[in-house]
């Protein structure tokens, strides 16, 4: 089973700042099988990025994904008030099981 | 994207079977575009994949739950279902049904989620 470790656990930033979220895998993840989701309280997750770097439909271009192998990054270029949420990475290179990272909470500083 | 809606009891007694159904709309459950998937989230916790089913009935289960788990599909009703047996308190969680697209290797549609509490 591939374990995904996200860091930091919590990121405290102000609106307008840049957010850089890390997702590290215990084994190589094929880039096409790495996705990122955003979750707000009381809501299901929402797909942001698939294939490590492709934005899902309707996702603003301030969100970008990059990486390969075991290290992947989600970047939010300039935080908007609605971006404060929890972010999860997910892999399905080896499935079962499909696995998620533990999440990074982006909170208002 | 498709629309998904979970239904089922919000309270289950320990040692009993948790049963949930997901109704799919906006696309045919037979389309072959999706693996129909269950995911759960413990209170304040992260996301855990439970298992997935293809419209043909082919299943894939999380090894940690496999011995207690059954996922089935009813294409005539556009529904798929989850049964988790011998539940205990640690199975209390929000359960989501979701649509995993193998083409893009991601979950592009989620139900709103339903809270299931295991308690006597």
C-alpha cells in the first residue's frame, strides 16, 4: 500500500499570500494517478487537480499542481477568502487500495 | 459529472450490519465511465477508501475492511449499495458515495455524505 504524507499539517497564511502544499509518497506514484481535492466544513471533497497537474472543470488558474515520482505539490498562487479549507492528495497507482493523504489545513493567519 | 445521493439508517447497533444505498443520476450507471465508490470520513479525520464496483459487478475492496464488506450494484434502479457487517464504534463516520473515473484516475463526483453512528 502506498502511504501519502502531506505537509505541513496546518498552513497559516493571509489572503493574497502564496500557499505551497506537499504530498510525499512512500513509493513511486505514476503522475497520471495523483489527484488533489479541497474540502470545506460540512461539504464533500471537491476535485481540484488530476493527473498531477491538470485542473478540473471550473477550477481557477490560481490552483496548480506539479511533481513526479514520490514528490508532488499543490500551489495556490494568491489565496482568496474561499480557499481556506482542507486539501487532500490521492493516488491510485496501486489500487486496491486507493489512498489519500492525511490532509493539510490552510487557515487564515 | 454525475449526481449521487446516499440513503440509509443514521444509527446502527454494534455487531449489526450497516447498509447504505447510493442513487445515481445525470449519467447511466451502465455507461462504463465510472467505478462506483464508497469512501468514509471519521469525525475530524481524513478520507478512507472503502471499495469500488464497476457496472459489471466487478468489485475492489479495501483490504482492511474486506472480511466485513460487500458492495453490489443494481443497474435497473441506478443504484449501488454498501453492506458492512459486525460494525463497532470505530465504524462511525460520514459515508460518501462517489464516482471514480479510471480515465482520469480521480473522483470527479461526490454525494453529500451521510453520517452513520454505531451505538446501542
